[in-house]
């Protein structure tokens, strides 16, 4: 498991906040979270709660 996966896990668990994610990791973590939505692991609403941005289904 890589650092980006760890960040994603912590964001989903609520132990870390999006504004604390390093800018250099945000795009990759958004892709991981979008994949979790596609896989049914989190909802699109949870994606928005975490990132503060709408889910781009073309990610």
C-alpha cells in the first residue's frame, strides 16, 4: 500500500482532512477516491464531502 492509498484511507475514515493533503498528491488521491466510488466502496456524496468538489466521472 502506497502513501496515496494511506491518505485516501484516512480521508474516508475521517482521521485526516482534505486541506491537509499535499498539493502534489491531490490529483492521484482524487483518482483513488473516484475509483472507490466506481467500485461501490464509497458514495459520490462521500467523495464530495471529502474533497469539496463534484465527482468528475471522466477521471
